[in-house]
C-alpha cells in the first residue's frame, strides 16, 4: 500500500513532571517514541516525526538510532494544537497514517485495520463501558457523523460508548484540502485535527470508524500511565518468549528489555532483570540476578549476581554475589563473593571467594589476563595490569602485583604472630 506515516511528538507533556521530553521516557528499554517509530517503519518508507518541545534533544536521540526519518518542526507560536502540528507537513504517498508519539503500545496488526479500506478517513474508535470525560463519536450506518465533546452532549449522546482513540488514516488529498481550512475559534485557541472529521462529513466524504483495542491505543501522559504501559509491554515480551520456549518462574517478577534475545532452552528465575541488548543462549539465570548488555551461552548465573555491560560468559558458572564487568570468561567457575572487571579468564580456571581484580587506579582502567587451569585462592587481589599464565596456583590471601609465570605458585602473606595468654591480659581475667 502507498502509505505515509506522521508521528505527532511536539507536546510538552507537563503532566509527566519531568525535564526529560515525554516521548523520550523509556518503556522496556526504549523511549516510547521509538516504539511508535518501529511500527511506522514496518508500514512505510515515508515517516515524518513532528517536533517542537526540546526538538533538538529528541531529534538527536532519534538520529542516533534511526535513518531516513523526516523531521518537521511545528510552528506552535502561530498554530498550536494537533491540527497545527499537521500544517506544513509534506507526505509523498496517497494515504497518510497519523500516529501519536506517546502511544507506545500500538501494534502493526492493530494499525493494519486502519490503513485498509477505501474511506476518505479511517478513524480509530474505542468502545468504553464508562466513557465519562471523553468526547463521543456519533456513528450512523457505519459512518462517523461527528465528534461531540462531553460538555456539549445531549442526554442520548452521553449514552454513546464509542470514543475517539486519536489515530487516523486519511487520504492525502483530504488532508491537503482540510488542514489549511482549520481555525482556532475555540476556548483553547488551538487548531484541532478532529475538526477535519466534521469538514469531511459536511462534504459528504466517507469517514469510517475502526474499532480498536483500548490497551493498544493507550496514551502515556503521566508517570502512572508510564508504569501501566510498562506492565502491558512486559506481559507481551514474556508471553512471546515463553511461547518460544523460555522457562520463567513467577514471570510477573521478571524484567526483560525489549532488545534482549534468547535462544535455546533458557531458564529465568524470579526477580531477574535482563537489560539492554543482552543475548542469552541455553543458560540459567537464577533469582534476583541482573544481566546488562551481555552475552551468556551455556552458563548459569546467580542467584543475586550482577553481569555488567560488555561481558561474555561461555560455559561458565557465576555464583551468588559475584559481579562481572566487561570481561570474557570461558569455562570458568566463580562461586561467590567476587568482582571480576576488565578481565579475560581462560578455561578450567577456578576463582575463589572474595577475589577482586583491582582494575582502577582512580584515573584509568587496566586489564587482568588470567590463563587456563588457574586456581585462585580465596581473598585474592589481582592489581591490574597483570597477567597470570596457565597452570598457576595463587594462595589464599595473596595480593598479586606482578605477572606470574606458567606452572608457578604465588603466595604473599605476613607471617602469623601468636602472643600467649593475651586474651586474659586484655580482659584482666584468667
């Protein structure tokens, strides 16, 4: 289909009570506007985003991720409102789908219903059990007759349950005719996009109502709306993953970024957070562990472990209270209470409890390289930069400050001193 898409994202979003532009607030790892752009790019090669509030910041965020997006800056001073946002927008295809940047839950399937059909305007409508507070969409013989604000409704019109969902698919020629005719003779002195409905009806154009699912056309205007939308998006992500074979224990307690990927049979236990572009393959992530932008294959992590960005784990066991950052571990065991940062660790190595790679000197990060079949005793500190060769033993309590050659034992301890009867002398008892 010959279709252009326009996404309205110019508003200030004052109800969000935030310095961050409303459309850049994240849902499941992406700004809500990006979810709308993702859907738009599946439907069209002509996508325009209308900006105004903090336009440079929003545009910069979009351009860091997407290509071939057209930007239009709304002239809010002279043409405020949703209708004003469309003034000056140039579209290249025969039909124009108008979306809102604060509706992150729309799906390709729900929008397909809007873009098909021969009507001059396809208008999304929601049927609500309690439409109080919403303008009513008056429908007669499958055609929209008008939109009536609640304060202007007759008693019979107040019983109407269909309300405007705010998304439209309009023939380009209709937009080009009606947008220039919009005026701001209303209490808010704004140009309303909804006014084109009445213009089209008056011209005996066809305006078809398309019944859509309320959940998918939910707008996000506050932090509460943001949280509710997050819950819905998370349910979708986890539903799809479980259908694909991922095992989840108490899925309602788990957070999974929309950019994360899973392969094979993975197990995700309660309280786990999978963030960023993590890639999990045939692995078991245990209770209350956090995975951030990492690659994990044939491994188990946790409980209560943290895998930080740019980490790669292959055939590795990471136990409780272990933190790994920007490191590659292959066939390694790190059972508990350790920090491994900026390190490469070889096959067969065992990392004892309390081991720390001291990778930061206050100015710069340094790398630790640990070879194969290394046994690191508990409470060891490796002061980077340092290289430990294959087949090395490091005794418990050792501070490693230099490279260790293959086959060596490294040990650094202060000799233990014993003072007889000191307990009794200290407490004055015998």
